[in-house]
């Protein structure tokens, strides 16, 4: 198993993994988004490869805006994490979270944050098992004007 920083050469498999996580998203939009951040200083993705297959990824960013529960800025933020179901329960997700923690520390962050949908109990459980503590629960609203 190898962990690689994403590059222009791995945007295709990264996009494919992202679509497994978010099947309602558009391939072109996700591909364009990851292409736009490939050289970003405040965002990075790591992919996990086993032999010739990509099986997992984590997308990290540095946020300087308000982050629930944070007392200092900047904050390392786990934008996404995904491990193919056949490879779950092997510690890959935990290893990616540790990598995110190190990346955050190396970028001057004192907090590592993330979010999950209220109904995504598996994600909430994963966050707790990897050392995150719940900072808040919210329901967001919008109204057309």
C-alpha cells in the first residue's frame, strides 16, 4: 500500500473515488475542481494505492474563516475522506487521518476539524473513533428573496 500526493496524473482516479463518495455529483465538476487545486498551497489530497488500484483518498484544506469549536486560526480541515468498502476496517482511514494531522501541524495549525451530515452515522462514528470530538450540531436553512 502506497500513499501519494495527488497530481495532474492522478486527478482521474481521485475524481472516480470522489464520485463513489458523492454519487450525485458530476464527473466534470469534480474533475475541474480537483484540477483547480492541484497546485494550491492551502489544499492537498492524498491517494492510497494498492498495487495498480486506487482505493482511498483524503482531501485536506487550511481554513482561516470560522470553524466550529476552534479557538485559533488557521485550522486544518478534512474536506473529505473515503475508503472503498472492500478495504474498510483495515486502518487505512485512521492512517489518512494521522497524515492529515501531521499536514496540519506542518502548516501551523493547532486544530484539525471536519464535518458530517447529521444522518451519516457511520461517518460520525468514524470521526469519534479517530479522536474527533463533536463541536456542534446544526440544521441549515435558506429562503429565496
